[in-house]
C-alpha cells in the first residue's frame, strides 16, 4: 500500500509567496508561522481508518518543527520540499492509520527557524472530532477530452480535489478546487494542472485520488486552505487512454 501525500503540496507555494520575508534585510522580520492539524480518512479492506495530519507554513526557512498533542504525544515534522524550507509537514505512513479518530484538542507547534540566535515560537491549532463521510469514486471513463471522473457527493464537504500519482508515488496531477456540491470532473489530457514537463502515456497505470475536504468552522474564505478539519480520500487505479 503506497503512502498518501497531503493536500498542501501545490497550495503551499502560493501561500508562501505572500507570507515570506527577506532574511538578508538589515533587520529581518521576526519568525511567524501558521499551523494546521487535521484528520485524514480512508477505507482499507472495508474498514474506515484515520490518521493525523500536521502542517506548518512560516515566513522564513525552518530548522525544526516539533508538535505536542493534547495527550502529550509528540511528532517531528520535516520539510515538504528540500528546496523550500518554509513548509514543514508530518509525513503520514500507512501504519499511522488506525480505527481511532485522532484526539481532539490543542496541538502546539514549536517552530525553530534557521536564523542563528532566533528564539523559537509556539503556534497552536485546535482539532475537533468532526470527520467527513466516506468518499467514493462511482466511475471513470475516457473521452476525447480526457478522463471523466464521477463520484458520490459527500455530505458537508466544502471542496473536492482530484489528484493523480505515478508508479513511483510522485504526484503528476492536481486539479482545481471544486465547489462542495460537485460530483464530476474531467482530467484533461493537457493543461496547467499536470506536473511540469509531464505528459500521461497510453497504457501507463496511475493512481487516481478524490479528496473531499471539510474546512474548520468560523474562518474566512482566504484562510480556508490552511484551516482544514478533515479530508476523506477515495482511490482508484486507472490505465491511461489517449
């Protein structure tokens, strides 16, 4: 069973561009960061399982991020991308999924930057026990335009995202965010949502993922993407057709 990547791979770069400072300035801005704790859900052999997602975005390069949960358990985050040390996340492995929902309460993120002598900061995010229902892909069909994906509407989902991964578990496609009442999307054969330089090849097998997303309550639209409460994931293996 392959590892499941987190939601933020693409949006992190967009957010970071607006949330950064120049370390070379004579008086660099103090360390600041946004954090998110959320529940990731999937079905394995007919059993619903859950894992804890943890994510941080800072205004400068980070050295370490240590998270302490409400039951005194700790997690160490690592850089999402070795070329951008402003985004750290907890890398969810298959063994992290259990039949128990992660503990609700405050998750404290101790964030340390790479700037010499700078005092670490602590930011918090509150997690509730709200989870989405199971996400289900109903059908996939190739047309002249691309791959039509149909799914069942997930009650209370705020958004949906379609992603695809190659046999090496590398993300090759991430589509736009869909409104919560959507139930279909076409993965076009070409376009901006494919990884740079990548073209799907006929006969190759890819993993298709549907992510149903629930945002935290009481937040503004501009804050949604880094205030996720729950993600429900459905998967399907597809053989690409031109």
